[in-house]
C-alpha cells in the first residue's frame, strides 16, 4: 500500500515532463516560424524567387553596312544551326554521311563530332534556310535545328577587305566590322520570368522585359559601282601582267571620301574556307612599298612652294649623279639602280639642259635629286611629313600602317633617295591622299570610309575629316600643269594613262622591290597615281601593282588600269568630258 502514492507521483512527473517537452517543442516551432515568417521572410522570398527566376538574353540585331547610295553591303539574316542529341542517334555513320553531303562539310569531321562522347553537339552553325530545310526533310532521329542570326554579304567578294567579317558569335574580326564593332553590335536585352519545376512559365510570376537595342548602321563612302570598276581592272591587270597583287584606291580629294578600295586577289567573306589570311588584308592601308617616281610630286611641289625653283628653272642634268664620293666607281649605269649614293636616269643620255617641267615629264632621277638639293634636306623632310608620309592618315580602318621614313641627317644618301621615292615606304592610301593635295588646291583632307553612323533611334552622326593646308593654290595649279604634261607630252612616261574625252594629270612610279632580310630584289613594285579631269579634278586614283612578270614600269603596267578606272568612274559620276 505504501508504493501506490509513489507510482501516482511518478506518473504525474512523467506527464509533467512530457508536457514541458511539448511546450518546449511548440515554443521551438514558434520561434522557427517567427524566424521564417518575420525575421527571414524577405531573404527566403528572395531565395525562392531566385530558384524560380530565369533570364533569357535577347540578342541585339547587328547594324547594316551600306554603300554611299544606301545599297546593302553587309546584313544580318535569320539562319539556322544544326545540332544533335547523341542519346537519340541511330546509325551515326550513315547520319554523318547524309549530313556531310547535305551541308557540304567533311564527313569524317561530322562523324567525329557525333562520336565525341558529349550528348549535345553542334554540327554546323549559321547555315541558310534552304540548306536547313534539306536537313530537316531527312527526319534524322536526334538531329535538330534552331534559329540563329547570321551575317551575310550580298555582294560577295566586293570590297571584302574594306568590310571585313565577323566570327560565328557576331564579333567583328576584320575591316569595318572590326573597327566599328561596338557601334554595330548594339546592346543585348533580356527577359526575366519565373518557371515551375516542370519548366513551365508561372503566369502570375515575375515577367520583365528589357528590349535589345539594335546596333547602329554604317553608311560608307564606298560606291558599289566604282568599287566593281576598280576590282575589275585590277583583275584584268593581274591577268595581263601575271603580277602578285593589284591595289587601287579611288578618292574624292575635296571630301576625303574613299569611293573604292580594290585589292586583288580577294576573298568572299560569306565563305572564307577557300581563302588565305593574306587575302584578307587590306593592302591599301596595311601594305607598304617604296613609291619611286610618284614621290617626285612632293619634292618638286616643295621646291616650288619654297621658291627654290619654278617650272622654267633649268639644270645641267647628266645621266648619273654621285652623292657619296666613289659610289659610282666600277658600277654599270643600269636603269633603275640606286645603290649606295650612285643614282641613274632610266636611260643613258649625255648631259642636258632640262627645265623643272622637263625633269617631271621625263621622270629624271638625277634632275629631281638636283631639285631636292636646291630645296634642302630639312625642307624636304618637312614637306614629306606635311603631305602625310611617315604617319597614319587616320582613316577609319583597323591596323593602318604609318609607313616608314629613313631620313637620318647623318645618312649621306638618304635624302637623295627620298627625293626620288626611295628611303621612304608608303601605303597606297597615303599616296592617293598626297596627290589629293594637288587636286584640292593645296589642302590635304583626311581619307575616310564611313560617311555617317545611324543609331537605332535613327539619329545620324556624320563623320568630319581633318584638313590642313600644305601648299598654296598657285603651287597646286603649277603641279597640275606639270603632271598633265607627263601624260600629254610625247616625251612623258604616262602616255598610257590618257583618258578618252578627259584630261588627266599624274605620275608613274617604278621601284625595285625591297624585302626585309633580303634587300633589293629583281622584282618591281610599279604604280600610277593621278587625277582627272586635270582642269578641275573630281577624283584621285592610285594603282599599285606588286611584282608584275610581264612589264616592269608604272607606265606600261599601272597606267592602263588608271585610264580605264578613271574613264568609267567619271562616267558613273556624270562628269562631262573636258577634252576633244
């Protein structure tokens, strides 16, 4: 009997313990609920949203590149990409064969991709809609397609080195596509939304859209028709002379607008697989060469501007001149050799009395060196710089070369060489701009390839080129007359540059080709730079031909191309004939 009270007390104790435990548990739950619903509510809500929230990037459409007349040169279209889910493939070898034939790609590469061990693989990116439809009609298990923007160049290889190209992700790699990549690319947008565990969009969930801002359009200075003319004549020149390369620049000397840059051989940016990287280069702005006699324009113009000579000033001109003592001893006076301070005219002749006009007309090396001596080394260097040699033009192209000047005051022969176009290396665009000074009454205008940038809102931002006066109007007029005589005189070297119905003024250039590490070779770089009509120039054209095998002078190789490009361009621009 004495044990019952203890049992009842023990039972009540257990009940108390259990009750206390329950109370503690409920208190813990309450505290946790308080933490979750009050203290951590905002953080948990954000975590939940992050788990449900998804972001889809909206690609910005790349801007279009137009020629000066608004004709499309580079556009973005909807293409398709072909991929594979290898878990659902059947007979990979047969699939690879069918895809390779349809897509025009290597079968072994396709099979290796399908058997790479990855589930999701890409077979071909950015193919045209017609080809994609052919793949889709095959109905191959595991093979799928999805839309992807692709860059297309409607004119194929036309102006390819100017336009450049993009990579598969739409990033500019060369040319204007690279130079203006930021403006062309635009700003991507995004869509933020919520989805459930099954991947379905939650209708009442967050849904925010930030639209993509399309890229700006470029309106270039290029005229599609003039570009075609220049490329056509460069191709004809290569066929006729078996040369390595032809480059032609057509420039408006008053505005600095580049109407055409032709580089042949070229490539098709729509399919670069058959081209070499050498063919991607815009040699008009990256390639340098010693200009030879076309540089004499600067020497003579500077001497006239400094009143050192005039067109009628005469010199006693032998066929050879030695500017370094003993340089000509034991050397044969072969045409074109300019070695170690011994300089020759192209043809042997007795000492003659030649005026500056005669010197320019006959392209006398010795006579021009005598004019340069009268001018003085420091003045020659100053005008070479003023005409834009040895520095970038600032044209809106990537990788422009400044050229190179070798005008060391301690060098005994460098200035004599520079006076006739050696010891300096230039780009075709630099020389065209230099001749633009004479065409534009003495004012240098910065060449450029984009007229205006038009942003996604339709705002037009025109390009304003730099200008500077180099020589007086009077000197420019005298030089135009001298250069006109080069073409019209029977003694001139530019007879082949004559343009039916139009006057022209210009200069031939013939220079031994210099190769780094080898020195002067047996190849030549020949050129012709000129303007038309001579009475009131509308265009400047420079033609540079690298290593011709048939013909070795600017007059026989480059001048005919100048003539044809000029004739057809003047007709295209509606310039009335000025010669009978």
